[in-house]
């Protein structure tokens, strides 16, 4: 009788800091031994391929109400797609509905996820109302496994004022939490929208024109300065351009606890995508919008130099039929796009293969830093004894042409249609169970567990 439930043999173990060959012994969902040779009854031969810590996508929106509809992946379809793509944990945004408390919000999102998610999941609370009840709830939630939350500076019914953002930053600082901020300037967007619509400019491209780079950079600067005033940690989500990234870099250089995330769409796509004909530009309507192409390279540079800390996806898919709600008016197009499944392959191919980031950086940006910043390390985000056996066998030679036909997200397009990648996940293990293999979900249903997270780390 073996000491292990599973042994992964001949692994080229790749972490954010190491790269070596070993066997990995797994028992009760945890890594219990890493050694040059381990024997067991149940063996998976990695055949010298990379074995990396499971991807962690800290920015998803499954089954999320937005603009009069719901994002089209629920926790089952979205996490199955994530697993196939080499992601073993997500943190989804549980956005407080109007009139609901934060505890009720957790309840609503738990009901969405329980019995559906197949990988482990946590929730950031999207705080949309600051009142006496929320003020009481926040410190308790921060201590009880929900140490991070999001403030929107835009979107009617969701946004908070600067005063409220300041107060939340203080609460987070006092209780070891972290505030994630969607930074765009609300008033300037409305001003631009009115002008554009009055001029009859209704097509998807004008979504981007209405929310220019400076609109994001200004709000990023404001949020960062508010955090600096309090010396509170802050994490800016979905940074789309270099001007906003530079605000974060400067704040970090000055010793503040400022961090930032970007996403594959801002590294690979551009404002040109909105010009696709027949309303196809709507595929890319997201906030912040795609930018001038020169930003792509500059954002890669920011990642390489440690000026931005993570790559998440902001996965928030809508079918084209849903996008057509805005056929006559770009402001009615639901904001968001898919991406949870191809993230690992995209960052490997366009980052590592193209010489923009190192192998270690690839793991750091997609798994280790997310685990550290969001209070899951070293349970997740690394390959070490006592860590969860969330492992991905990644074949650096497997070539795939991404297409809606070979991805599993519940949506009828991918922004990455026709993108060729070399390097793809071929097996995904979650807590020691093989859950995805060669593009198929092979695990049990509804096996995902709610992640109660610890104190965020400031990187
Ligand atoms: O367009 C986006 N990003 N949709 C999802 C909601 C958000 O702002 O993150
Ligand atoms: Zn956002
Ligand atoms: Zn988002």
C-alpha cells in the first residue's frame, strides 16, 4: 500500500523561483513529498513536461448581473473552462446588489457557486453602498476569510464617492484588508457620452472614445493618492494603459503599498478591434476599453520590471445576442469579454516564447503573486510540501490555434480567435484530483470549495 494517493513522476517543476526535475508525492489533496524518485501505486507520468502551480485568476465575473442581463458563464461552465485552461482557483467579484447587506451578498454569491464550481473559489466583495450596516459588516468579513473588496469609481448604482473610497481604504488598513479599485473618471465619461450620442455616434468604437486613457489615468491617480494619504494598501484592477501603470509605478517607487493588475486583452488587443464590421466591435466592449497598440509592449515591460504584479482576466462574457442590446447605442452594450480559459497559454506564448518575460515571471504573474496578494499563499501559488496539490502539466511544445470551437467558455466568440499559441496545459490537478486532460473536463461535478482567505500580502 503506497503512502501516496498519487505520484506525479518526471516533472520539470517550475515555480516562480525554481526549475528542477523531480517526482511529486500527493496525499489527501496536499503535496507531501518532492524528491528525485518516488514510487506509488497511482502514477501520472509528466514525461519531463513543465509542472507549474495551478493558475489563479483573481478577477472573474461568473453569473454576474450587468446592464440588464447576466454574464453568460455561471460557476459551472466558467470554472470547467478555467480548469481546462490550467486555472485551479478564481476569485470572483460578489457585487452588493442595491438594498442588500454584505452578508446577504456573500449568501447570494455562495448560492451561485455552491454545487456548481469545480475549482476552488473566493469572493471579493464589491461594495456599492456604504452605510452603518456595511460599516459594521466590513471588519467582521475582513477577519473571516474575505480580506479583499472592490470599489467601483464608475457605473450607476455601483460607484462610490471619493469620500466613501477614502473611508473604505481606512477600514481596510485598520483590519488588514486590501481594496481593489476600478478606476475611471465617472463625470468625464458621462460628459463624453452625451456629446457622442448627440452627434449620432452610437457604434462600439465610441465606447472607447468616451473613456479615453486620461480618464483612467486620472482616476487611478486619485485613488492612489487617497491611499497614499492614509498609507493604506491599494490594488488597481484591469490596468489598460501605460499612463495608469506609471501612476502605480511612481507610487511604488515612493514607498507606498500600491499594486496593479493587467489582463491579456490589454497586452494583446487594441482600439483597432472596435473597428471590426457588422457590430463585431461589440465583442471588445469592456471597461476600461482597449487602447492604442503601443500600450501593449509598454504593459509587458511594466510586468517584466515588477511595476505591475498580476495578470488576471476580468472574465465577464456575454453572447453576441446580449451585446446586441446596444446595437443602436454603445452605452447599452453589456461591458465585458471572455478570457478565463486561454489566459495561461496566452501569457506563456506571447510572454515567454516572445522573450518578454522569463519562465519564473510567468508563474509569478499568473499564480504566485495572486496567491500572495490575495491571502492564499503558500496553500496555493507554489509547489512545496504542505501546499495544495493544485498542479498543471504544461506542454511547452503543444501548438493550438485558439478558437471559439476549441474553447469551453459559455459564449459564442473569443477575442483571441485564430491566435496561435505554442505551450498549452495538458493536465490539471486540483487538490490532487485530475480534473482536466487534453482539452476535456474529466473531474467530478461541483467539487470546488469556498476559499476562506488570510491576510493579503503587499508586494
Ligand atoms: O467591462 C468590464 N470590465 N466588465 C466587468 C465589470 C468590471 O468593471 O470589472
Ligand atoms: Zn472593473
Ligand atoms: Zn471586472
